[in-house]
DNA sequence: TCGGTTGCCAAACATTGGTTTGCCAACGGG
DNA sequence: CCCGTTGGCAAACCAATGTTTGGCAACCGA
């Protein structure tokens, strides 16, 4: 029988297991079982469990920063448009790298704590700073009219999105986009967005097509 | 030397330790060390580590539901006012039961997974349902004009608040209230809340007094 | 065909950390 | 004053699980 490198499989299996049980609870045995191998064999690919977590989480994290960079390059669009793109992007990446991105969000704490991941802490800080700058820019040029400090606004928006892991499971691109635009509309116009503000929001997604929601929060 | 029951101390120590290291990483030894006793001695108070987590988390969880109940009893105030109270309440409880409430939010997943905590899962579901109902009521009576489904709106608001654990550490009642009202203003009016919507928001908190923010997100 | 490399098995290892047990000192009500 | 209760110590127990080691079979390029 053929013997291709099963590294992608391993990554996938680890992602699944980490998502279902969390990093601590997940066992190398469980991960290995998904490939039909023994736990010891995993050490042909990585030299520790934590390194496996790193590998899983690296892809979505890097994708996030990469796209953020290209978003920064966009100096033509208005701030609101760029913010919408940011929201869309984050949800798209969440879906695209699904189990991995979920794990990333879920273990931000662990990642930032471990000295192994100083790099991630930095990546995260840069991401947060970018969002904050975007908000501040909008406030400065008059597109936004903030009722709260930019730092707080930025964190609230990011939180709204990041908490999504608890109640949303990706089902497809169309739904992802719909959800992203709903969240963006909410961020932009709040609970009153349907009224007088509707005009400046542009075409809003159809609220009649229900978005799937998990029980957990 | 006197021998008072050190149960409160234990609860406090456990809360601290769970917050700093997370439930899995925290060790009974570490908790015991805070009291100057041995880990085995903890079993005079609880019969398992998980029971200790339960005990820590029970207070804030129950407080949350209790206050939610009294909020439901309020049928006089408008929906917006009740929603503001809800936001204030959640942040107040977060601060009041600080280490414990933090642990509660951080381990929602673990709690809901463990069969031990079926009760909590139910509590959480009821809480979420209440928020959703509030949003829907506001949409129905015209106070709100939603740009997204009530389920999504409710979850976004709750997420915005719950994610707070990652960047906010309580420093005092005044600041708590200020933060709560900023978040509420954001939920109600979004990024444009300072403009045309300012009137209907009433007295907004002074955005000049900076709110302390942690580095993490 | 041959030598090295790869991927895995099989089993043992080590250590952490939750849990159990038996005992003892101090306290406090009757 | 005495006995039951409480809270803690000391040490052992034990299970889970991350990690190591040595070997072997399949594959591959030369």
C-alpha cells in the first residue's frame, strides 16, 4: 500500500479533536486514532503536543494578518466600506479554516500565555490596533460619530465577531456573507439601523432567510 | 490558634487560580498553597475538583438569573431602558463577582459539556432566550428597527459583552457604569450613535474619561 | 540490487496531579 | 471533663497521558 505523507491528515485530525474537546482534554491517542495509527507515531511529525497546536493555529492566524495587510493597502474605499470588508474577511476566514480558526479563537488565552507563542501575541496586538485605527479614522473624517471611545468600540466589534464561535457553525459561503453583513449593519447602525439609517447602509441582507444558530449562547 | 471554616477562603483561592491558569491547568496544589494547606485537605470541603469549579461558578450564575428575573418583572419601562439595565447588570455582576464571573464566562464550554452541569446549560439558554425576546419585543413595538434577525442581534450583543473578559478588568463602580453605558450606546446606535441619534440616546457618558483596557485583544 | 530514509508499531517510561486513607490535634457543647 | 466533630497532615495510590526508544517493513533513488 502507498505511503504518502499524512501530515495534512494529521493537521486536520488535530484540529477536529482540539475543537471538540479543547486543547487540554484532547489526547494524542484520540488524534492518532483518527488516522488509525498509535499516539507515539505522531512524534514523527512534531516534537510535542503544543507544537501541534501551533501548527494547527498557524494557518488561520497568518491568513488573518495577510488579508489585513491587503486591506490596509486599500486607501481608496471609505472607512465604512473597509470596515465591512474587515468583518466579511474575518467571518470568511473563520469558515474557510473552520476547525482551526475555531481553535485559534478558543485558545487565544493559552497561546498568548505560552512563551512559545510570543509571535502570536504580537500578531493579535497588531490586528487589534488596526481595527482601532480604522474606527478612529472614521471618527476623525466624520464618517462615524462615536458614542464611545475608539478603543472600546473596536473591542466591542471584535468581540461581537469573535464570540460567534459559540453559536455559529459555518454552512456555506452565502450564509457566511449574509451573517457578516448583518453583523456589520448592527455595528454601523445598531438596533435602529432599519429606520432612518437604512439609506446610508445600502442594500441590507434579507432578514427573512434565517441563519442557523447553535444552542450554545 | 482559632479554626474558623475556611470555605470562603478556599472559594476565593480557587477562583483566583482558575482565572489565572484556567480550570485544567490550575492544580489543587496551587489552590491549597494559597491557604497554606496540603492539596489532600481540600477534600474536607469538596469531593472533586470539578465540584470546586461548580461552587466557584454557582454564585455569579445564580446572581445573573436572579437579576434577570427581577428585570422581567419590570413591565413599565420601555424596551430600550430595560435593555440598558440588562447591559449594566451583566457588567456589574461581572465586576462584583470578579474572579468567579470571569471563570464562568471562560468555561461556558466546559460547563455545558459536562453532564454535571445540565442545570447551567439550561440557565444559559433561558438567559439567551430572554435577551432575544427583549430584542424582538422592541422590534415589534417599533422602538427598534432591526437590520438583522433578532436571534443574531441578541447573540451579537451578548457576545460583545461576554468577550469583555479578554480586555477589561474591573476597577470600580463608576468605571463599570461608564463602560456599560458606552456598550449600550453602541448596541443601540452603532458607530453613528453620536450624530442624529444622539437625541434619543439621552445623556451619554463622557467619552473623555478613558476606560482602562488590557493588552489582550 | 542495495543503502538509506520514511512511517509506523510495540512497549516501556516518567511524571503530573487528582484521589484515598489513616491518623492526630484542637475545639466545643453537654 | 469527655467525646464527637472538624480541619488538617503525611504519605501512599493510581490512572491518564505525553514522551522515548528500538526495531521493522516498505519504499526510493542511484
